[in-house]
C-alpha cells in the first residue's frame, strides 16, 4: 500500500488490510487512524480486525469514522492527541485517503494557520481550500 507523506510524521493512504499492518510497524509507524466506517463496502476489513493486527504489531489504534466530510468533535480531539503524542510516524487511512487528510487537517488547524494546513494538504494531493473558513475558525481552539 502506497502511503503519501503529509508531514515527516503523518501519512495518508487508502484502505489497508490486517496482513499489511506488521509491515507498517516495520517501517517505523507507531499508530494507525482508521477514518472509514465499518461496512462501507463489501469485503472491507472491519475496524476490529485491523485493530487486532495493530495491537499485535505494537501499534496504537484509533477508529474515528467519517461519513463524507462529517466528523465528530471528539474524533478530531482524539486525532489531535494521537498525532501529537505519537513516538513515530502515524498513518491515517480510509477508502482513498481523502477523509484521513481532512480529519488530520481539522485536528491540526487547532495549532496551524489555515494557509499552512491547506498547503500541506495540497502538497499531498488534496485540495482542502473549500474548508478554509472551518480551519480559520478552529485556529487557536486547542491552544
């Protein structure tokens, strides 16, 4: 599975499978953030399956599912905490990586100006400029 770097310690990807988890641990990842709801697509591995593989590989795991661009405030807070406290690289994943990019950006917008968040997302292949006002509103929120 190809991972796209957003920063030196946060990456995004499409759906991963339990049998790929150990390889992520071997590459220095210390945490996984799953932004995909269970049952979104036939054959998709469940969150519980991926979490079990993550725990077996010694990785932290967070299930913060998003429906489209909708994400709960407590999930944003947990993403923020996990990415700040991780001792290595963090991988956010969903079907395509887009929701993981948005979830991370919302969490980071507490600490970074909107222009910075949008520039990082753009460099990773995602245009989050339509969310600029949401990022600007959140900036300083968690400080």
